C-alpha cells in the first residue's frame, strides 16, 4: 500500500467508475464513515420515501449517510411523528405525549433530507412518479414505501371510524391515545376495561398484552377493584408465558385473557351498549379498546403493492417489491418472513433497503442483508421483558438464526426485570435518535 | 479503451486488498497476495466479509446503542471501545461467560468472524 494512499485509491475508483459507465467496477465503499468514493451511478439520483415513521425516516437518513450525493425526499403528512412504542405508558399515566413525539428537523438540517409535509395519494410505477394530495407530482429513480398499517374498518361488524370515538383503537398513536387515556381516567373504580386483540399478523405483537399490563398498573393504584378482559382472536401471543407469570405476580386476578378457542373472537361491536359480541357471549365494558384487524397502509394497497391478504411481498435481501420494480416496501406494510411488525424491524429493514438501493443505483449486486429485532415490554415501570431475534436470508426467506434470539428467561429475578425495564427506556432513547436524530 | 481496462484491473486488485484490510479478521495481506485470498485464509475465503457487509451487520447495533454507537440513554455506549474490546465482549456474551440480559441472545446470531468484522467496523467509524 505504499504507492497508493487510501485517498488516491478512492479517487481512482471514482474516476474509473465514471469512465466506465458506473458500477461496472464491482467495488465501492458505501459503508458509512468509510466513504469517500462517489461512483457515478448513484450520484444525483432521486429517492423518494413515503412515510416518516421508524421505517421511512431511518431509510431517508441512512440513504444520505451512505451517499450524500443522493437527493432524498421524504413525504409525510404530519409535522411530527408520534410513536406507538411507549404510547402504552401514556395510557397508563407514567409517560407523556411529549416524550413520544418526534420532529423532522434533524433529518432536514443535519442530514439534508427534503421533508415535504403532504400526503402521498398515488404511485405510478411505470412513470416513476408519486402524486401528492396537494396535486403536485414528484418523480423518483427509486421509491421507498413505508406507510405503516391501515385499520380494516368493518372487519368487526360495526367498528368504523365513528365507533372508534366510543371505543378507541389507540393503535395509531396520537389523538386516539389521549382519548383512551381520558376514558380510563373517567372510569369508575370496579369498572371493566376490555381490550379486543387482533388476529395475526398485526403491528406490535406484544402490544395489546403490554397495554393490559400497564393499565393494570394504573388501575391497581387508582381503581383497584377494576378488572381487565382481553378478548383475543388468537390462541397464543408474543411472550405469553412471561406476561402471564407477571400478571399473576403483579396483578393477581385482575387480568383475564379469553383465547379464540374459549370464544374470544369478537364478531361485532355495539357502541351504544358498550357491548362486544363473540360467538357465544356478549361482553360489556366500561371502557373498550378495539384493536381491529389490519393491512398494509392505504397507498400500498392502492398502488397494487399488496397481495390478496393485504400485505406487501418483497425480496428478502433488499425489500424491493416483487410486484413493482424500483419500489421498496419496508416496515409494518411488508411481508418480512419471521420478523415481527415492530419499530425495530422497520428500522432494521430500512437500513438494508438503503444499502440495496444504493447498490442497485450503482449497478451492483445487493450486499448481504442482516436483520435484528428486539421488543421490550413493560409489565410495570420497573418490570421489563424482551424478545430478540437475529435474522438472515435463507432459501425460505428471512429466518431467525437457530440458537439465537428468544425471550427473557422465565425464572429471572426482580433485578433482571428491573434491568430490562431500564434498558427498555434506553432502547427508546437510542432507536428514536437513530431514526429521527 | 485498452488503457481503461487495465485501470480497472488495477483498481479491482487494490479493492480486494482494501476489503480485506478493513476487516482485519486476519493480518492484512500485502497487495501482491490479495488476489489470492483463498490461499491466505481458506476458512474465510468461502464467505469473505466485505466492509459493506460489516456495515450491514453493524448498523443493527446502533438501534439500541445509539447512532454510531453513542447511546443517549441507559444502554451502554460502544462508541469509544476498541475493536478488540468489542469483539471480546461479544464473544463472552455469546459463550455465556459474561452475564447479560439480551446481549447473549443477540451475540449467538453471529459467527466469530462476523463479530470481528462488526467490531472493526464500529471501531473504525469516523465519530
């Protein structure tokens, strides 16, 4: 290496790449922090990202970190993003809306992402344009679609947007979170809080059960005669053993879980009577939280990116849509093998999509993907549990690596639970900095 | 065109050398030997870990440990750790020698060569 300095080499690589029509060199340093090479293929290309949540914001940021010469536009209807993670603690009274709200200033100013506050209403894959609600169109070289979920209104009879004011879903954080919090605050001591848990797949698999836990924490302190019923469309759920152990320990007799096999599947709601119809019974609640069945976000459905079940099939190595070339679908909307629909998964997929997009723009093969997920849940402010997964791409798609990942030990002591609760907060601070900071 | 082609050959060879030296899973081979990595280290030649691949692996660390490994919260920062420290810690988590809440479960998902590549990548970031 005495004759070539690293800088010289990179210069040389850049020149060669430009001279040989980009990307044929078969080598470039796109790993961030080690960059310096700007092969012509990606330079000046325009990547549009739809959705500023964990997936979209991370992808926009990592695209710019990996290749500052890219032009990246993020289209997001809201001025600020309110996260679903940690919104359960707002419901429980030990978290605030302020701490779960994130703006786009850092993406704009620190990372040079163009953030457009608008609604993406249509995608034209052949023309490579996106139409915005304002009427303006925006063209792209590559498109990232990270729209999150759509609630399937009407899948439970009578559960429509109007019903969601009487029985909030609070599964998109914001006004719905505050509405459900208000209802819990107003509930009498001795009241019944019912959570309707959705069928798989859905956003945040441990979410409904964490919600039951932390609301129990609130009720135990303020309305100890109250009870919680979870009516479930499933016979199992994420971290079930750990949740049930915790409920027995922290809130004995307070939380009742009704599995699908026991008639837990809710068929219809009656908001006037605050009643829920299952196959065999009618349940009445003082406060009712209906988390309805879900699909990929509306724009993904409208653009023909989803399959007949409402989720978007993708190439597991890149997250490029198998329906439309040049469009990458990440986060909750995507079908991602064994990865759960979580903020962490979206963040992990976003980084791989960013890497794959840059490789593709440079005419190179994608770099091997590696994914991680860790979901923390609090059962009380000082009682945390987790599930982790490390994933790679196999012939059967994205699979957890045998022997890795899994849930917190069932026999852990109070210190271990307290540590995990502490790390849950640390996780939130870090992932939100990694995504919006 | 002939001249350009020879340039490509030169850069490709240097590229291989750089890719290997950036990993530092083994002592960097001299540029002259880089064209034959299979002879340099047969065990890893089957699946060489490029810096880009190391980046894809390491980017997952930042979700919990913060951007570039600088944690804003209660999870330990890894930004100032040396490559050797990171690799040693991960291997001890992986074996169970070092107690952990979640890191044992995470570290079991990586080969030792991947751990070394990740450690080198993180330690080598401009921070």
